[in-house]
């Protein structure tokens, strides 16, 4: 007999999880351990394998069963292991709900409990038809507006890959879809059957929990088209209760929780952590160029990343870019545009992107490169470029940039040595990455605030160096920063142009 947990009940496709090892302790939930982007716990640590969109932070927890060629973990094409990873991703234990004891639960703890509630607002199946192209085959609820989701769940160029997973946005919701491509002996289907099974939620923080479910369901749809009963049972068990207005706000959330528990300068979704290995892969993939992306992210520029399929690994690069701009100083950034992750976009999103002041997204459609009014920065493979003259100098690395990258590399090497020699399972590369840029950003804005509050609010070469910046090479970046974040009262010493 299996106890009911936060996940869907055992459906007809699921295997009974194998017995735990004798004396084995239940893994600690990743969400309870890690709040890296939360101002109240900016130095939280995780296990050796960082948690994220489907990986556990606990030693002995599940690990990805394959990796892409570029080193970023991706979901398995076929899985032979039982779906035991949900055990490691179970929410806080029932002791939080115990009536024994009269202590009041802090607001942040209540917020955590809300975040871990199921928030699935739709489940759907998309198929490729040789005559009509991408089509919405089935969905719940039936009256859900899913127009255009068929082109998000099956990305342009997906026929070249066997499996993929895609994060995307649909209106006020975030989506996750798992795609699979199976060879068939059918002239009508031209030798290939392609489908994608996906879900929508007001937040992407919990979508990873259902990755294995979606992977299995898309294989089931390929092998037995039209078998929707597991999806129906899943939706009935997991659906969110939305208010009649349908504005995407889950009623289980306390009305005043967002303002208190989350610093406005951080994107709320950044309260989760990250996919195992993907941030270290992000560093290896871009090298010193991550310092350029860091500046552009902090300046809230519109960043579009192009890459051919598979899309999943590129969606994680979108997430990593968002993490570069984290700030945990209260009050900083409340007036700047929100740095919004759009994840995968296609031509149907052009009208939405036209109205965005700041975002980071990825696409497989090369035509976007010609739409220069839609983005400030275009990233093609490791090539970061811009057509805006005012930003072109920011693409050059300063002396301080190279020094910061050297320090980051040294810290990573020290951490890896510690893990190998001492069996350090407390720290992770992913934590190091998050905290490195968080502390760098805090250092900049702490110094700016101190200078602004001083009798002589003038930025000198010394104060710029105190921020970790180059007085000469980072002068333009600093001027952009002062303008965007509203430090209008600060004066800039003339020495910055020639120091």
C-alpha cells in the first residue's frame, strides 16, 4: 500500500516504487532546504547535486539518467527506473501540520507551504499532422484558451530530435511539455509520429515535479493514441483552484504574502534553485562571456538566445541568465522593469515581445534575428551581439570582468577539490554560481547607496573599485546602471574617464 503524498495517486501507468534500503532516512525536501534567491536566506546550501526542475539535492536522491553533449542534464529518452524521484521531492513532512504545540507559523513558512501546493491549470496533448501541421489533440479543461500552445509544445525543428522538453509561457501561465518522435510504418504519417504532452501552471517552480509523468505519457500517446485516462486522473488530482476572474492567481495564496515574503527586485520564480549541473555547464559554455551577459541582465536588457533543437538545455540557459541579476538588498530595483523569463518563443510571440521592456527568451527560429526591434542582445551559440550602438561597448570585457571570472574559476576549482578530497556534500557549484553574482550585485548597490547617502555623493575611482568594477572600462556600464536604477543624485567624477 502506498501512502498518498503531494503527487498524483498511482495511475495505471505507474510502477510500485521499490522498497527503501533498511534504515535509510527519507531525503530532506529540496524546497525546504534551499532558498538561494530569498533575501532571508541568501547563503543557503544544498546537497552535492543541486535541486531544480527535476533533480534532488539530497545525497542518494535521483540523478539524471543521461546528459546532452554539452554537459547539461536532460530528461531520459526512456526510463527503466521506477518513478521514485517523487519521494525525494515530497514537500515538508506532516509535522508542519501537527496540532501539537501552539507556536505561530512564520509568514515565510506559510508562503513555502503555499508554493508547494499543486497549481496545474491545464493538461494537453499536441500532435503533428502531416496535412495540418501542429494541432491541439486533447485538453482539460475543455474551455481553456490554449490558442498557439501547439507551436510551443512542439518547437520548430523538433522533427530532427527524438525527445525534448520545453518550458514556455502562455499568457499569465508557465508551461512544460515533453516531446517525443517515434518511427512508424505508416504512409499517412510519413514514417514518423510526433506528439507532445504538457501542463500549464501560474508558476514554473513546481513544473519539474511532473517531468517523468509527462515523459511517460508522451510515450504512451505515441504507442496508444487516444488513451487519456491517466491525464484525466492527473488533472482531477492536481488542478488549481482559480478565482472566477481567471487572472491566474491561486486562491490558496495568502493575499498579503507576496509583498512580505518576496523581495520585489527578484523575480518570484527565482526562489527555487536550479537543475543539477546546468549552471556549471552555463559557465563552461559561455566562458568569460558570462560577464557580458551578467551586465546586460543587470541592466534589464531584452536578451534573445537562438539555438537549434533540442530546446530543453537552452531553456535552462534562460533561467541561468535570470539568476545573474539577483539582488537581495531591500528596496533596490523596485522601479526597474522586471527581468522576465519567457523561455521558448516563436513567431506567434512577436506581438507579446513587442510590448516587453525587459526579458530573456530562447528560440529555434532564425527569422528572429531579422526582427531587431524585438531584442537588445542576440545570442547565437556563444556569440553575443547587439545592433544598438549604445550597448556595443558593453560587449568588450573590462579588466575587472576578467578578474571576476578568474576568481569565479578559482572558487569552482577549490570547491571541486574539496568535494573530491573531503567528500564535501554541503556546497555545490550551483550554489557558488548563484551566490557569486548575488554578492557582486549586492556589493555594487550597497556602495551606490552609501555614496548617495554621503555628504559628497560623487562616484570616484576608489568607490568604483569598491564595487568590483573598472573605473575606466566599466564607466559606460556604470552610467547605464545609474540611469536605470534611479541614482539621479549621484555625480560621476571626471577622473573615471581617464583613470
